[in-house]
C-alpha cells in the first residue's frame, strides 16, 4: 500500500508538471512570450503641404505611446530612434531610405519597423502603414485607414490594432482598453504637441519646448507634453 501511494503521488506530480509545461507561457517553448522591439518612424507627408508635417509626427508618436502599453511589445528608445533618423537624413517630405533605416534598426535591436505615409485632402485624412520584419527585411503586412481629421485618434487605434493582428499578438481586454486611451482629447493641444514632435526630431529644441509649453497651457494634464518638454 505504501509503495502504491508513493507511485500515485509521483504520477500526480508528473501530471502537474506536464500541465504547467504545456499551458504556462513562461515554461512552454511553443507558448513562450517573445517580446517584439518595435521602432515607429515618423510618417511621411505626401500632400506636398509642409504645414501638415505635424500630422505624421504626432501620429507616429501617439502610435508608439499606444503600443508600448502592450506587454508583448517594447519600443525602441527615443535616443536610438533619433540616431536612426539622423543617419538616414530624415525629412517629413520626400522618400525615406527604408533599406538603411532597417539596417540601422537591426543594429539598435529592433525586430519590427513601422513606416507610414499620410495624405490630407480637405477634412479627409488617409494613413498608410507598412510593418517590416527587420531580420528578413520583408513587409509583414500593410494597413490603411481613412477618416476625418477630427477622428485622428480613432485612426491611430485602428493602425495600432492592425499592427497587433499582423504580429499575431492576442490582447487581453485590459490591454485593449489601455491602447484606446488617448494622451489628450483636445485636438488643439494635440496639434501643438505634434508640431513640437515635428521640430524635436529636426533637433530644433527651443522651438519644440515652445510648442510643448503651449500644449500644456491648453491641457495642463498632458503628460506626454511634460515628458518631451523635460
């Protein structure tokens, strides 16, 4: 009887180990959570109107803010992104040297890079994004959204969720809710913040501080504006 009890106890322990191995993401090779390091390049302005550059700058920054809330994702540090933009001589208008950008992204540890462009026609805004695998240099997927300028936050959500789907990342309900949270609901404050981002990546820091300060004056709770101004 004693021997039989020991055998049954060992079987139970072995069964528990098997269950943990195949169901716990931290233990199971197939179910392991592999964090993706993503770099979002400021979106290109294809409207020909430089006054609209802020749209691409703000869109990419807010997209970054949204996806970083997902546990399976990290984002490339701002300093490293700035170095990539400097090395590819980034401008908001004109073609981006994606090949060089991907090479630099790989150097700084990015797994996926997001490139995009936008077009403004009247009150309509069209955004196109490409998700590129840094290792293979192949496009994983593309996404396109169209809507009113006043719905820019909803368009950002759509691109963010399309990116998750393309990377086969399953979001918990809490993560979905957090992704939908906007840094601000005030479009004027958002535009000023975005203009600050635009000149920030052009290394016009005094001008950037001016825009961030104006955004904060309109929305004193604008955390991202405080962050960048600091």
